[in-house]
């Protein structure tokens, strides 16, 4: 048997204009490809499919795989046309088509393998994220496709329960951490200089992946307001947040205007690593996650994490993270005070965090995906 021909949809790794970072789905898809790239003898014939133009930024990653560009709009009638005439099948006669972003329109579900990152559009639906469409489309493809990968046991359980998918159809492969990007800072002087350029001169707590709804940024901001009632409160709160709502900015205008809450826009990977490394602790009080990359990214930098014992977060944080109730700002505020007073041993917790995060790496994830492809191919 020759190499299995895999065609992967990589539209998610194109960085949108005006943004410096990828979404979680885009980041994980790219890291998987980079891990494949590092393998000396990749046992599959991998091609990348995108409906974005070649100058849209995808070539910056220098992936050695053949790119199949098809520069047509990626939705509506044009997408129907692409599927109806089986354009992808015509240009590249694949054995398996890998769709790594939950759902889409495909022309041949029986040859499609699907990565479903989570089932939050059922368990924690948010209309502003288009979850109505996801609830309709994702189960249809999940039931027809050949096999499914998800990134946590929690997500697998949700997919089984909400979409009525047989558990044996779903393989759990945890995401990795890019230890090339996220690691203890090797040049602290340069790190502090970069942080000071962003106005960070004081000790701080940090939250990455901020948003409204399930991310629960408002819960952390309320907790920080309680923490500030202590006259000895010396930490600031840093939020990596591109689009904070106007009403949040108005509500917390006093803390923002005095610099106690700092909102940073367009945080790239280097600054993200600096933010993790410079923080006393990372807070991630999300109410639902399919995996929880910020938990492990922070730990890979040796920075303790405060998160919540729900969905997949206990899988990501293991026995090392500190768990709080996402609806209890008093408990979160007390954590802040305990870090500041030294009641929580940050140094020991940081060391344990490094050990925990070291178990998650993209090479292992890529190897598991190769086994998954082989198994899925044999199902045909």
C-alpha cells in the first residue's frame, strides 16, 4: 500500500487582515502542520487546501506540503458550486479529507475525517458566535463522516451526548504546547523592557483569551475590583483583549483610567510569552472550554494558573492548577491576595507547572494523528 493521500482544509490558518494572531482553531491546526513538517519521513502524502489567495499570508509558514489554492469565496452559492462539481476531488484524488474546524459543507462525507474541538454550541450556546448554525450543521456532518477527533475526554462526552454520536467513532488526541514559543524567559532584561513599553511597571495578574460570555472576563474584573479594596493591593490586572465591549470599558473606567486594569490589543506570540512570564499568576475563569490552551501555555512558561473545575479545564490543569468557582468573585479575589501575601508558594507551583506542561507536545499529537489517519483509512 502506498502513502495515504490526505487533503487538509487550512483556511483557519490564514490570519485575518488587521490581526496579529490566529484563533484557537487556527493555532492548533498550524501547530499540527508544523509538527508534521519536522518529521523526517512523513508516512502520508499531505496536501493543503485553501480558498484564500496565495498572497493572503499562508505562505509565511513555509510549509513544504503542496498547496491547492482555490480563490473563490468560501461560503454561500460558490461553496455549493465547489462541492457540487467536486472541485477538490478533481484536482487531488485524496483518500481522506481532513476538516479541522468543527464543520463545513463537504462533497464526500464518507471520505471526511473531522476534528471537533468542542460542543459548546450545545452546552454553552452564544448567539453572537453563530452557534445556531453550528447546532444545525455540525451534527449532520458528524453522523455522516468517517471518523472524528476531539481534543479532550470532556469534549468527547459532549459530542456523544449532544450529537448522538457512537463513542467508538471518536478518538481523543490532546493538543500540545509549542515549547518553542512558550517557555521560561531566557532574557529577562529584554522581557521587562518590552513589558515596560506596554506600560507594565508593577506586578500583575494576567488573563489571555478574554471575551464576553463563557470566557467570564467580567467575573475576573469584578474579582479584581474586590481585591483592590485591600489598601495593600499592589498588583495590576492585564487583559489581552482585542475588542472589549463599550459597556465594560465604561463600567471599569476608574480602574482603567488609573492603570490598575490594563487592556492590551494585538498581542503576538512573543509578547504573549512575555506576559505569561512576567505575571505573578494567570487567571482563566472560563465557564466552558474544549481544551484550554492558555492553561498549558502559561504553565509552560512556569507561571501558575487559576482556573475552574469544569468542562475540559481539569484535564488541562491536572493537579497543578488552582481551581475556583467561576461565579464566585470573592474566591478569585482571595486567590489574588494569597499570591500577593506569599500564602500561595508561587515558586513551587511554577516548577510543578513546568513539569505538568512538559507532558504536552505537538510531536506526540502529530504521531497520534498519523495513527488516526491510518485507522480511519482502513475503515473505508
